[in-house]
């Protein structure tokens, strides 16, 4: 399904969200390692997202992640255009929030992040949109009670959590959703073999020594099983390219 802008107000920064200025970010930091990649045996407590340089380097490279737009398009198809309350877990600078607002201008969206760089970008990008609320929240901690949501989404954020915390967060998501609500997690997942992991790294131009130590990757099937066990229905992997996958479930 093609996604076109509605006739309502489109966030003025949308073109910046889809095409970051490399010069802008280069003025803030030196290039670091790419932000995708990682091995399951890495330190469960390692998380670099409080680092400004780490966050800025990700923003410089976000649009270059292969096939990302394909996964985002499928995610957008899964979120009803009538969804009036949406929660975005790990919003970054608001890329996904901006995409959601294009066809859902009436939606009230709460955007979670805890990186100072991302929070600053979120607040700047949505300063003129009172329907977007930015909340500083570390996903390593239990979700605050912010009411009920018709959709909860996330894009390349939850894989930074330890596996036990991932599962606990999925249960918190379920509790925060209205009946019929949808959970969409566009995620970085593990490969079934080391060779396939190396192939993924080569496809995104990352050498093994430059993998992000914040990543704590987990396979698709384990996470789908968790979602089903929690109570989600219509659970499936709706899109996948190598280690990038869209995990979706609905609350009955």
C-alpha cells in the first residue's frame, strides 16, 4: 500500500526526518561504529545510548539502513488510521512518529526516549505539535501508567534491552493496550547461524569489530512465542529482511 500525505498539517520537519543532513550531524561528532549488529554474549548491562556521540552517529546513518523503509511501510499498514492514542517506545528523533502522523493527524502520540540527544531532537521536531508528548523514560525500567493505547509501536529500540526485560516489557505493553489494539515492533533480531550474522553485517557495511556493544539480539521465534504466551493474538513476523523483522500482535 502506498502511503501519501493527507490534506491536513504535515510536520514541517518531515523531509529532515527522511533525509538527514550529514553535514549537520558531522558538525557535532566524529564517525563512530555503525549502530546495527551485535552478539548475544555481549554484556547485558552495556548500553551506550546516554552517549551523545553514539546517538548522533546513529542519526547520521539511520536512512542508510537497507530496506528500512519497506519494514516501516508494513508497520504503517498495521496501525489503523483511526488509532487515536499511540505510544512509541524508543522514539529517537521522531522518525516513526512523523510517519504515523502523516495519515493519522488526529492521533495523540506519546514518544518515549532517554537519550539526551534524542530527547532534544524530539522536542525540537514536535515543538509546534501539541498532539505529540515527549516523555523521558528508560525502557530498562517499568513503563509508567499513561492510560490506554490503541497502538504501541517501536522501531529498532527494544533489542538494546536484556532478554528478561524484553519479555517483561511485552507484558507491560499488553496491559497498556485497549482491546483490539495492535503492537508493532520493527526490530533487529539475531540470525540463526554465525555465517548468516556475518552476511548481515556485510550487507549493511559493518565489520565485526565495529558492532554495537549495546545490542542484545534475540531470535524471532522466541519473541513471537512470548507474545502469544502473554495473550496477544494474530501474532506473526509480518516482514523480514535478514536481521530486520517486524513482530506484530493484537490484544483481543
